[in-house]
C-alpha cells in the first residue's frame, strides 16, 4: 500500500475509538490467469502449478483495519522480508494506537523477527 493511499486511509480510521490493538500479520495466495506481472509458480494449494501472487497483509486485530499491504510474487515464502514489512507497518501506527503485541502464525517464524 503506497504512502499516499495510507495517508488518505489513515483519515478514515476512527483513531479516537481505537486506544489499543494487536498488530497482526498474514499472507494469502491469489491464483492468477493469463500473464500478470509478478505472478510466479509457487505454493498454491487450490490451483497447483498455477502462477500466483502471495500478498503480505498487516492489520489491527480487534478493529480489523488493514494498515499495510505488499503484493509479492507467488514464489516467496510467508516470512520473506517480514522484518522490513513489520518495521514499515509499525511505523504507520505506533504513534496512533498502543500496540499490545504481534500476532503471526508459524509461517512467520524467523529468529530475527521473533
């Protein structure tokens, strides 16, 4: 998600209501058809062998607002560049809401990130 889009979306989120929340990370697989830029063959449980994208998403867990998104090629693992993504996501919200902690599944287990 570009900084320009974030600056706009940030004005729509009711920060005065959200005092504290958990920063949550997830990734998903989006299968692609045709010749989409960045689509690569990788882990795709629904359409094995089909090119896909593997977006990385950061959101506030209780309030469910998406605060950051990186669209990645389908041939990357969940934890790929999670440290940079975490830093970028945390910088967006740390002065707007108290971050209680981080929620991420085992796909993000990397010693440097933990």
